[in-house]
C-alpha cells in the first residue's frame, strides 16, 4: 500500500511512499526496544546534550524544513519558519530544565528516607496530526525523550515528508538510531502495536473520533495515554475591552494556519455594547489579509490541507446560510489550489454546524450576548474545553470570568497559544492529560515511590 504527499496549492502529487510491511514494523519496534535499554541509562545531562544539538540543527536548517512543511500541507511560509523556531526553543527549554524536573523528590515521613523517582516507561507511540506537523510531534517527543523514553512516530498520512524530515533532524543532531523513529504505517497497524503490547504508552493529538478509537484500545491494554483533541475555543469580548486590539487579534486567533488549529478562536462571543465596533474592526482586518501562494512571504492565508476539509467548510457555511445567519465572505476566485476565502458569520443559530461541530478552517462565527453571565453560559455550551480568550480592561473582572470557563488554558487580553513553560491540554472532549512544562514531562514516567527503613 502507498501513501501520497500532495501539494494543496498546486494539487500535484509530489511523492509516493510505501507503507511498512508487518515484518518491517516488527523489526523497527525491536530496534526501538534495544535502543531504549541504553538511552534510558544515560544521565539526564547526557540526553540534554543531544536535545541541545537538535535545537541548534533546527535553527541552521529552518528554511529547508519550513519549505517541506509549506509544500506538503499549505501553511504560509512565514508561519512554517516560526514553527521550526518554536521547536528549537522547545529543545532549548528541556535541555536546560529537564534535569531539574527529573530530580528525585524527597518527602519527609517517619521512615529513614522516602523519595520519589521519575523513570521512563519505554516505547511511546505518538499518533500525530498534520496541521502543525513539526511542532506537535516535537511538543510531545522532546519531553518524552528527555525523560528517557523512545518514540515511535506514526504521523498523519498526508505529511510523510514532514515525518521523515523530523526523523532526519534527530539523526543529524547525533541521536542514537531509533530514539525517534518514523513509522509509515496505517491506522490499523498503529492499533495493532497497542493491541499486541509492542509499545508501552500512547500519545495522540487529533480528532475526537481518532481519540476515542485509540483510547479504547489503550484502555483495554491498561496503557498510559495522553489525548489532545478538538476544540471550539470561545473568544469573549466584554463591553470594557480595548476593541481595536481585540478585533485585530481576533482575526489572528482565528486565521492562524488558515484556521486549521485546535486552539484557534472558533466562537466570538461579544457583548452587545461592543458589537458594532468589534464588527467594524474585525472585518477591516479580515480585508487586509492576503490569500494566495503559501511560498510567498507576504501571504497570510494559504490553501487548506485536504479536499475533504474544503468540502466540510463549504457544507458548514451552507448550513449557516440556510439557517438565516448573515455571512460576510472575502471575495476571491482561484484557478488552482484548495482555497476557502475567510468569512465572518453573524447571528448563527445554536443548532448551526459551525457551533455544534469543530470548524477546521477560516470561518468565524460571531455571537452577541447581553452580559457576562450570558457570555459564560454560551462559552461553556460546547462539548469541548481546550482554550478560551477573555478581553477586558478590568483584569479582576476577566480573571473572575476565567475561573468560570471550562477550559484547560485561558488567555486574558491575548490569543491562546502553547508555551513550553506552561502545561497544555483540555477538559471535556478536548482530551485528557497535559503536555509541556514539568507536567507534560511527567506524563510518560513511572512515578516510583521508595521508602527506606532501618
């Protein structure tokens, strides 16, 4: 069986890849098991040296890796370069802080000595998505290998070139072979690795459907699991907000990566007193965006990554229009490429698909509310709970509302974004577990208690 790498701007097949056979998969897993036995025994400082070199290598080769990403999934080149730079920053952070996070923790008890060790679990299967193909693999992988685990990377089937480039980066930074290994395999083969106890833990970033399926298999085998799933993040604009700043940031928060982000702002909840001004600023900024060739440094919005995403966006917008919403869409026509012109949707009904489904593209639903209590009710009226943004000049008011929002990450007077220094993850159907900071590092370790008595 083969998979294809298709450029969403030209719609041309760039390359085809053969999937690994069952025998090849088993051979690679055996190699990963062998390298784990030596990688885990290195000191944290020795592992940190490899990670530091990886960050340096990413900076040296950032343009080349960024171009692979842009050609394979359509991300504007400026965002692709920034993604590689963020991966390098992540490496720097864990190279510097990993040793401190993994130090044994002494606990005073009546025993002579009591302490907690943080030891690696083994091979962690990483099932990763296409939308931030480097960052999301690194966001999971760097903490995992810092802790002494090794990674079997099953990347999305439409970004095999990115998957192999990630493996190449580890190799060029001098890592032992198979500390991170890309497995070009089907979803069924990934589940087989879980079912047959060939891997020790699983991390998945992706759709809720994928999370439910992988979670069910991991649960049956009692394997440690972290799920980073979908989002429908509210962007709440209160009546005392800086509307100019909120409106312009709102466009960035929705349109990053052409709207294909789990933590993009996806529902704009605006108090009525601020509604008209916010609309003016938001649409003004939306009209400034340049749509086109993602390899052009001045492009803001590129094509969506896959045709099925384009079809889904068209259906969601058709549903909103049929249910009476006001649609303002930027007028563009394209002779090639999987383009969806950005749009704002005003007054969508509660049962509209753009509110009941995750929207993975540049559609911005805007909802008007009367007061902050209604804003909180609307914000929480979703099965998701990943991130949220709150805008107000009264910081105490904003923090009070933040405590009432059901989400894993709240940004006040800013857009939601991940940061290596802070835990990242959601509640409800947005997932379980955390990535990044010391919390993410400790998701895939054995937290081992040792009690010593005389």
